[in-house]
């Protein structure tokens, strides 16, 4: 059964919108864990638009399950990862002008820099996942640079506007997941997943973990964090 890692970035987005002390992503993480989340994800962005350094430090002390730090492969972030010692680092591409992480890491372009970051972090005992598009060439490169696992970008599937585009995007995810699994890589999936799109993953048991943020935090505004996490947890359990 796949596990659920809850991304609490958007609790921090709401806090930063007013420059207030609330809502606290740390509180959201605690409730998410109590409701069954098997991991807590935060993306410490270079521009600190949502999650702050203070959040990551406190989360490291508070999170009981698994703290997954999403970050760009920059010297600053590598230093923070060394200090914090998250359970897993997920390397993501980062552009200042984007609303959210738009595409997967392009390992054709960044292979050497990413390989060096993977080696540095993994040699220090932090397993590394690389966020990539469902593309066999990218998976081969992630395998070659010895990443412990990959996270398949599900955004194109979730955002597809027509049935045929959705089917096409999903077929790419299925092929990518099966290919990575064959290579004995850990396979996670995430981005844009919601309470409807998650149901399409029924039977795709090679996925170890789903990383979900925006839809859960949005639902939590209406039904509460505990209910929002429990509902998603139960949908994943039934896949
Ligand atoms: N996985 C990665 C690598 C991400 O960058 C994000 C967004 O921060 C997510 C998963 C979660 O995406 P969403 O918030 O759309 O569920």
C-alpha cells in the first residue's frame, strides 16, 4: 500500500499572505500525522515565499514520521540539508517567477551538478529523490547518478483538459513507474493530485508514496486538516 506524504507549504502561504504568525505549518504537520500522514513535506524555496527556515528547524524536532525537504540543488540548500538532516531530500528545479514547481528536473541539462549533489547528500546519509517528468530517458539518468528514488511529476496528467490528453499523460506515468520499478528504484509520485485524480492510480502498486499538498490544504480550509488528511489517506488505502 502506498503511503501519503502531506505537503504543508500552503499553510505557510496563508500565513505569509498577512505576515502573521498563523496558521503555523508545524501545527498542520502535527495534525496531519495524527490523521495518518506517513511523511511531512516542505519546500524551502530560495525566495522563502512560504516555508521559512524556522519552520524547517522546528519541523525537524516535531515530525515523528518522516521529514521530506524539497529543495533546489544549490550550495545554500545543501548546507541547510546538512544542518537539518531531513529523512529524505527531494531535488526540484526552481524558478523565481513560477507559481509552483512547473516541470521536472531536466537531467539531460543538469546531470553533472545533480549527480554531485546526490553524491554529497547520500554520502552524508541523506537519501535523495529526484523530481522528474515521466520520461524514460530522465529515469535512466536518475538511475545512472545513483539516486535512491525518483518522484514522478503527475502535473501534466492532473492539468490535462481533455480525456484523450489525460489518458495520454497517464499512460506515460504508468510506463515511467513500471520502468523505474524494474530498475529497482523507489518510485514516488506527486504534483497536482486531488481527491478525484488520485482514484486513477488504482492498481498501480509500484508507487511507494504520494506527495500531496495543495488539494489537501484547500480541503482542510473547509472540512479541517484532520478530515482532509483522513479522506485522502483512505482513498490511497483503497487504490
Ligand atoms: N511534489 C513536488 C516535487 C512538488 O514540488 C510539489 C509542490 O510543492 C508537490 C509534490 C505537491 O504538489 P501539490 O501541492 O500540487 O499537491
